[in-house]
C-alpha cells in the first residue's frame, strides 16, 4: 500500500522565491503542491505534518565533505557521515579524496564506491584525485575515472607545479569535467592569506587559457573573492565556495582549543565581512561545510597541537540562518540557493535522477527546517563521529525536522533517539 505524506502549512523556498504551500507526497513522489490540500478518506498509511513556522526547501547539497573511508573509519564512516548529512538537511554530498588508498585509479576508487553502495543513506558522489597519490606530480587518467565522480581534486594540498596544473586542466577540460582546487602556495607562510589568493590568481589565469571548468574550495579572504569576481567578469568558467565558519567567525574569536583549528584558518573581521558581501552578490556561488571529523584525541591538544578540520554538516543551516538571514545580511532565498541549488547545478549532481527541483512528478528530495524555535547546538547529539565544532553551545534557529532523499525519509527529528 502506498505511503501518503502531507506537509501542511509550510513555506516552500525554491527557485529564488518563498511561498505558502502544502505538499502531498505519495510513494515518494510529489503529487501536489498547493494551498489547502485536505486529507481524503481513502488514504491509508497516511501521515500529516503541521509545519506552521517551518520552511521546506530542496534538500541541501554539499560539494566538500570528508568521510575518511577507506582509511580512517575511527574518524568517520559512510554510515555515520550519511547520518550526519541527513540530520543536517542534506540529501547529496561529495567526499574529498584524501583517503587511503587515494582514489586516483579505477581500482582504488572501487573500494570507496563499494562502501558508498553498502552504507550510504543519502546520495554520495565522490571526487577522484587530480594527481596520483595527491602528490602533485603526475596527472591521473581522467577518462578512466570521470564517469563515477563529481570532479577532480587534490583537496588538502594545492598543486604546486604550474605545468602539472595546466596539464590537468587541459585533460579535464577535454573531458567536460570540473576541477575543484584546494589553493595553497607552499612557498609562502602556511595559512597566510597570500598563500591562498596567490594560487587562485595563478589558477584563474590557467583556467582562462585552457577553458577548464574550475572551482575554488573554501575561500577565506577578501583578496580571493576579488580575484574570482574579476575572473568571472572576464568570462572565465570559475566558481567558488566558502564555509559557514568563514562567514560567522574570524581570528578574534579563536580560542586555545582544537575546535577552532582548520585549514585555511580564520582571518580578519574584514575578511569575514567581505565574504558575506561576496555571498550576497553572487561572487561566492555556494556554501560547503568542509566537514572534517577527527578523533577526540586529535582535537584535544590545544589550538596549535590539534589536527586541522572541524565538522559542519549538522550545524550549517541553523548557524547561517541565525547569523546571516535573521540579522538581515542575506535573504533566505539566497541562502537556499547557495546551499541547495547552486551546488547541484554547477556540479551536475542531478545527472541520472528524475528529481531536479521541487516540482510535481519529482521524487521528494526535501528538507524541512523549523525557523521559529530556538535550540542549543549540542555536539553530543551529533550523528557524525566527530564532535569538534566552534559552534558548540550556540543558540540558533533552523533545526532540521525532516529530510527526504529520492522519495525516502532519511531523517525525522521527532523519532530521533536523542
């Protein structure tokens, strides 16, 4: 018997606008979107949710996460990473290739894909490496890998050799794929703003020369945003992301605690303000969490001694909604676009799926957020194995109540064992 779900009294935010709507889902397919849908006597296996004070969006997508397997299941697994994603309102995520073995060949990638098929509960589309072993010397076989990945990245390290990056861009461009770059010039002080923007400057020139579809990971400085804005204006096929922590924190907030250590690091308050402005005007295309779980021991050695990286999937929407939308810095519609729509469009994440938006006839791929009630971020409630977040204890709005992926309900707050 078909399951029928009715989402009543919500505000649907998608396609650049928000409007009141009820949404009827039958057997995982969106059957009606209208105001005033009423239950019918013949419906069985029926569940109604009263979503007064909530918004419904296309489920979020994150093109920059770390699920640590194969290699470090003590930090995260596909199962725990999927659960964290669903709890945060995400139905699609793209894990980076800093793994063991590195997915730099079909054989190595197969190990990761096997785990994804076995344990994944949301859509998981991995990256392959740009260079073999992520060592920056020899470009991988792009043709052999392209069909199974979201794109190519050596995330965690920048490609230092100009000639290698040029060759990679030429090959990736010839196959119609996308290169996602961690930009860090190792000849400059580690973590300095210049080490980021200098390599973006180089790569933007190479992308313009080669015609490569180029994406910049986790930008953190004003100069980076300025370079990308100019490159876009010149016609370069360039996009970029930033992360929630760069939009809501700066170096003044850093404490001697591992939960404030990430790469790139937090920079000045002026950088944070510039990034917010760049997000608002579209220079920054999307938001990605750079979800990077580590063990408690690795994050308990103070700021300087702890591993770099924080988790983000379960906090991203409420933190950004509270600090940016409720304060009037950006519009809700822009936040939804940056977290749900732009990642899918740029990385073609809907390829091979019927669901492409929130439309009648699509498989339900939705997230429901309660924007009316405040709650406190508590890492002990996380589904991720990671617990290290600078947002612990923050009072926020925007708890995810429901997440649907391909018509399946993959998260429900009311039935969560917390």
